């Protein structure tokens, strides 16, 4: 990859990091569960793309990076569902309180 292509991509990546931190820090806690569900759907799409990259078989590097992308995306999906489930459990009434 040439330096002419790397610098704009690096700039966009760093800009996305700062923008993501700003947006997430401004979200009220009541909206975290619906946003987590949306991000789980996006991560599911990422898993499909990573599977395509891992199974492409052009070279060893793309297979290794695709496999790592599948692993990280699945960690994100499973963690997101666990967090969403835990947050939804907080809104349910406990059995002891009903009696």
C-alpha cells in the first residue's frame, strides 16, 4: 500500500474514532438498549463480510485477517446481546416483589 493511499485512510480512521467517541458519550442511558440492538444488527453484517474475506482464499494474509475479523465481530455480537439481555432484565419485576 502506498503512502498516498495510506494517509487519507488513516485520517478517516482517526476522524471516525473521535466522532464515535463524541456521539456515544452524548447518548442518554435510556437509549443504550435500542442502540445496542441496532449495533448488533450491523455487527451481524460485519460477520458476513468477514466470512467472505476469510473464505476468499486469494492469499494467506486475507484469510488470517478475515478470520480475526470473524472472531472480533462475533465477540462484539455476543457481548452486545449479553449486555442487552442484562439491561432488559433490570426492567423486569422480581418474583419476590410480587408476593
